[in-house]
């Protein structure tokens, strides 16, 4: 079913990542003429060089960790020599094969997305797009080129993503000093990987390469890994990292990274030096908004180059929308997708529910994973919301015991007075899957009592969510009052 227009609406989209892709599908569904401009491939960096390949690498690292820990479950690897005596088998990672697989999966995902757009009737144009005035996109075959096509449209959507931040004192060379987009050319597991930056990207790759067998040193300018995340969750990850042999250098800032033959030398601000085989720079990203005509069109930008958008992904120019990491909203692929759909729904007159930051679910793909949604415990401490918290360790869960899970927890946050679930944190294997019922509770404003009445399979990890909700009913005086 599509909406009816007095005339066919036209939509032009710059960028084929998650935001642009979903915007194109939504616009086609509503009967618009849609053109999408993409320079690298449908899916953008999220699919080709970022989310899909990185999470595929992490899946391999998780499999390695599972094999190494299988002995705790009674699974023993065994081999016999020619003399019949037992041998100690070795487990090795073929990084070339891993990288070949993950890049193949990324390309396959991109091809699948392209096929979906073609089936929906979306016109796909390869090249560099930039805005001309506020009602057209010009496309050149190379950045700044003079040969171009002109695409006029009623609505423009900008979803150009972001690129790794590069520092002059630590310029990547693609061989020893790397950004996260350059990791997949390595032929073998790094002997000693130094990761600069302990945010989500740094923590994910540090943990993954540790589990793949690298010696890892994580340089963090803050007093904990994953600054800004739930403190209990960050503490679990730090404990797991240290137990795995990782060196954590907190409150340390890297001043310079230099290539030295077949290795790297990292100099810290206090004068200490660290030698390693490779260095991953994970110091944030910058939006790909320069030189695409945004300022000339009157679109308001931040000093960092991000596009100012409101809750329906609209910019300061009425018919120009933006989605994804290039905007001032939350930099997640899932958010970019939702922004893309919301932008088109709003532009074409469909029903729109403005995006709400407090209902966004996010996940950090460390091992164990960290999933969060809604208000957090720090918000309570800062006086932003009147709520109570209950935390259950996964180690007490019967299914976790069977699986040999020792780290992690379920944390629910409920509003004082109503008992409605307003947030949650899950740390554990597949936390990205387990957070979904908590996200539904936050979205639909369910109370802890309503959650507690849902039947969970016994035994199951998700049973800890129900247990936490039931425990919060026990403290009803704290939630509902006398």
C-alpha cells in the first residue's frame, strides 16, 4: 500500500549506508521516485569496512575463546602420535582466511542490499554526490570532478557517514599503524597489538585480538575502559581483559606513534615508550560532510562538521534531511536506519514518531557483550530521574552455570512511583539478543510487575530478566511508596 500524491514525489539520497538504504526503501514503498548516490558500494562503510567485517572478526574471536574454554565443560581436545602417546593439540588462527571470509560476507551483504533497492525500483548512481542549491544533487565520477549528472528532487537526504579520525602525530600507513578500516589486510595475527583509545571501537578490537592470540596493550586516557558506559559493565570488561593477559594503561595519553622497521613505538605523554608489532588508532571519527555543498545550501552544522538535525532527522533547510553518523544524533547503524525511515515518512506525509534518545538500544561487542537501553544508573546519581536499580549476577543463573558463564549481570532500572521500566543493562554472551525484551518494556512503558508475569523458559539466561523484575516487586515500598 502506498500513499497517494497529487503528483509523484521525488527523493534524492547521498550515501548508501544504513540510513540512505532504509530511506530509499521507505520512499519507494510510499510511491516516490527515488535516486540514491553512493561512491563505495551499497551499505557504505558500515557494511563494507566497519560493522559487518568487524563483527565477523569478533565472531571468530568468540569461537576461539569458546574452544579454549571448553575444558571447563569437560570437553577435551585429544590427538595421538605415531607411538600412540597423547599429544597436546595446537589451535591456530589463519588470519588470511578469516579476513577473506569477512570481506566476502561484507561484499555479499552489500550485493544483497543493492538487489533489494533494484527490486524496489530505486535508481542507483555510482559517484560522489553534492548538493546544489536545495533541490538538486550533482554527481561526479571522482571527488571534485567536473563531469557530472544533475538530479533534481523534492526531498534530499544526506547520509554520508564518518571516517576514522587521523592524528598528525600518528598517521596510519596501512601496514603497522592502522585505522579500523585497515585491519583486514594483515596476513597473520599481530604479535603485539597496541590499541590507542578505549572507547567502543578500541575495546572491541582489543578484546577480539586478545582472544585471537595477540599480546594486547590498551592505552586509555581515562580511568576506565569504555568511559561513559555503565561503571559495573566497564568493571566486568576490565576484569576479563586483565584475566586474559591484556595490559591496561589507564590515565595514559599517546603523544606519538612511529613506525620502526617491522614494528611501532608509542610514546606516552609522561615519557614512557611502548614497543609493539602493530598499533590500532581508535580515537574517534569525523563526519564525511566536507565539500558536499551543505553550508552553501544553508544547512546548519556544528564546529565538528556534524549536521544539526531534529527528532525527525530534518535539518535547518525544510526539504533537506540527514541520517547516521554524519548527524548530531546517536552514531549507531540501527539509529541511522531509523532516521532514514523517519526522514522519508515525515517528508512524504506518512505517520511519524519522533526519535527518542532514551529508547535507543545499543550494544558493545566485547566478550562478554554489553547491551544498554534507556536511562542509566548514572542518570539517577546525577539527579536526572527518580528511579531504583536492581542487579542480578549471571553467575547465579542456572543456565549460565551449565554454560560455564562466570561474568556478567542483568540490571533493571524502574521509575519510582509507577514502577515502569525505564532502562536496563545486560552484560553477558549474546547480550545484544537478551536486551530486546527490556527494550520493549521501555518502549511500551511496562511495569516491573507486568514483566514479571511473562513466562521465561527454565533454564534460560533470559530468566534473569524475569527474576530481576520479580525482585523489584519485593521492594515495592521503594518503588510504589507506602
